[in-house]
C-alpha cells in the first residue's frame, strides 16, 4: 500500500514538472511590431563600425546603444562569394524582450561569378528600449 502511494506521488510530480517545461518553450506573445531602419556602413557610429569590422570573419550577434537608439547587429561570417543579401523579416516587442528575425539569402549563379569572399551583415536601428534582444 505504501509503495503505491510513492509511485502515485512520483507520477504526479513528473506531470507537474513536465507541464511547467512546456510553458517555457512557448514563444512570448507579440505586443507590437517595431519600426526600424537598416543602417548603412557610412551611417554607423564610429565605435560600432570598428566593433562590426573586428567581428566580420565569424557569425556574430550583438547590440549597441547610443544617443537614444538601440543598434541590433547580426553577421553571417565569411561566405565563399559575393551576392548574398540579408532580409529582416520581423522586429517586434514582447513583454520581456525584443525579437529580430533575419535570414541570409544565397547568391544566384550570376551574382557569384568572379567575386571573392564576402562578409554579409546587417545593422538595424530602433528607438532605445531597455529589454534583451532575442535573435531568431
């Protein structure tokens, strides 16, 4: 009789623990889409430009704050040819974070002809929001 109680208690605890894990795996609810600007190289703050240039060889994800703006930076590392482009599919705010979803698009055969390696990256600028950034 005592053994059955212990087994039932274990089953109940496992159910509670597993149901708690399922909640954490759900994506946070979007509060709103955020307006953003893709920033060109010549518009980057000098300190940010130096930081980006030092990281180009490998994939990177980081943020930078200056003058009331948040710069969200994502690089895809060294690629064998030119002709790559990056799409920023979504930038939105949730209760606890800012989410950015971007994708690297490969070159067409025409784009890649005769070009050397490239180091594609994107920097977007939004109004400063004091939340963590999640790269999707």
